[in-house]
C-alpha cells in the first residue's frame, strides 16, 4: 500500500511538473514574439520598435526574424442564418482549425461540422506570410488550396472539390487586442463526372484578445455560394462565431 501511494505521488508530481514546464515554454515563445510585435499604438506613440512598418519577410535578410516553427490549434462555434433563394433557415456550425508554419511558409487546415450534413466540409491550403514575423503580430498572408464538401448532384450526394485562394490581414491595435479581415475565393469546380457547378466567396471579420499563448476571438461570417445545374441558384450564410486558439 505504501509503495502504491508513493508511486501515485511520484506520478502526480511528474505530471504537474510537466504541465508547468509546458506552460512556461509556451509563455517563453509568446514573449519572444511579443518583443518583435508591431502595434498601431506603438506606431502612433513613436516607440522605437514600432517606427518601422512590418517588413516583407520573404527576403533572405528577414527570414530569420520569423520563428523557426509555429503551430496553433483552434475551435469555434456559431449559429449562421442561411438564405437559399429566399428560403430562410439557420445552422449551428462548429469549426476546428490548424496552422503550422516554418519561418514564413505554412499550412492552414479547417474542418466545418454543421447541423445539415450536406454542409460538412474541410479545406487545406498552403500559405505564405508576406509581411510580419509571426501569426501573433501584425501581418499579411496569402494562401491557395482545396475545399472539399458534399452537395446533391442530380439527387445523389456527391463529393465536390473547389480550388480556393485568398488573403488575410491582421492588425494589432494594442499588444493584446487586434482585428483581422480574411477573404476566401472559391473557384468553380471542374469534375467531369459531376453536373453541379459551385463557386463563391467567404468574408470573415474578426476581433480577438491575446493572453500570451491563448487567443479568444469573435468573427462575423458572410459566405455567398452560387450554383449551376441544380434546383437552386444561390445560398447565403451569415452570422457570428466565437472561439479560442492556442499557439505553440
């Protein structure tokens, strides 16, 4: 019994110590990024670190200013109003997101889970951060990738793939407060065995607060999809989503 108790104490102590070490490491990474962060407040007040606008970081001399690696995981939830050719409805939406960067090149992934299973979809993109030195600083990012979802094509639920491209601008007003605008364009799908054609665009305006390695955010979403060779021509979704992200 004494041996079992001792083992339990050792295991608990090791787990607690590991948790503190991980948190300390995340705080260290966050503080390093904060030291190089460009904010509008610092620019207006003339602080030394903010006298130069964020640099275009794909040039050789600026590459080392970016973290060697940067990872984030996020979850969010919202209730979107859906208008399909004048027929109104609403959907609860869950979204999981992943970003993984090496210097200024990264991968973006999103998975959407809606009440309507037809709307469940995901996307994967390759991203290039042109200006700014991290995802937790003022920056401009471009991306290109693929979105995959299911739609009814001639009465059959069919996988549809669309190429997507767009950009995101993030502006930090204060060290912990920022806003962003993200535009995603969806090119018309071109599968030979699919009659349905779909294209559109998605606008996301976001405000968020950073607490070291954790981010709380809220977003306004507007997505417009246009269809051909099906019973409806246009679907518009809009609403508010909120969630949390953790940066590693």
